[in-house]
């Protein structure tokens, strides 16, 4: 087996393969030497449950073990949902589908966790994931550097809050508070949300002198004289090309 990085919730199963544990069962996957018609690698899956050991090599995909496990779990969910007579019910042997149906909540949870990264339960886990020390100062610095708007982070009771000011204005993005436990994906999503807000505020307030030669009124009813700086950015402006003034 290649040297692969196994991150939670994925584990090395008793088959010594990357996989997950779901209640009383293990699901493992292994890349085969085979490829399907268009050249996608074929993966073999193993479902080891009290009802028996089941395996097939009918999973095709170009992703790594993490992405392929996500697909595998999604197929299991689809099969469980449509059992006994839906169109996906025959994707797996019947005992596997029945087991999946019985454990569908857990399967969905693990799939979400694979998809959105590990669950962040405290500041130490957060620090590890963003590559900082578990202090407000270090985390804040990391967040500041990894966002275009220069976002901030503060520790709050049971979690963290992120936000950002918008340079050259007195406005700021609405902060987002995350309370443990949250998914790594939710943390990155919060920072993206802050970036989006800053971007919107920037576009509303950083028009250059060529943006509105006739003057304009912004969506809040503020009037701007012809050529006044600080009006909304005109996306078609010949002067700044829709980027606004450079600070
Ligand atoms: Zn302009």
C-alpha cells in the first residue's frame, strides 16, 4: 500500500485498508489494478458486518481514498433510502442494504465528516487544522494572513468568532460565531462568508473618480457628486475596470 495519510474519521480497518467504522461494521476500500472503459481506476470495497463479509470491485473513480469512501457511503445511503424497491436498492447485496438502512444516520454523519473535514472539538484541534498555536494571538494571525480582507479571530465562550473590518471604511463584516464542536469545513465557510461580505462592502464604497462621471446615488440613498471618490464601484468603469480605487 502507498504511504497514505489517514485522517479522522477514516481509520485503518482490520483488513489493513483505509476505511471507516460504523457501529458494528467496517467499510474498507482498495484500489485495484483494473480500470473501467474510460480509464478510471476501479476500486474494491469491503463491508464487514455481523451479517457477513461482502465485497465487490464495482466502484470507479479518480479520487483518492478519502473521496472514494465518500462516494461509497453516498451509494450506501442511496441504496438504503430506496430499499426495498427503489432504483438504487440493488447497488449492494441485500444484507448490506439492510445494515445500511439500519445505520443510515451514522453513515450520513461520517460521510459529512469526510466531506467537510474533521470535527473541531476544541482550540487545540482548531490550531492543528489551521496550522497555528492554540492561542488567540497565533490563531488570529493565521486567519489574518490567510484571508484577503485580513480577517480577525477572537476566542469566545465555547468557541471562536471571526470577522473583519473593511479598509478605508467605517463598515465591517457581520462576525460569525462558531461553537464547538464544528466541522473544519464550517470554519473555512465562515471565513469565505467574511471575505464575501468585505468584497461587497468594498464594491459599495470604493468607486474611483471615473466610476460615475454624472454622479450617482447608492442603494442606501447617499448621493455622490460627479467624479466623487467613495461611491459604489461601477463594474464597467473605464478608469478602474470595476476594481475601484487602490488604497
Ligand atoms: Zn472606477
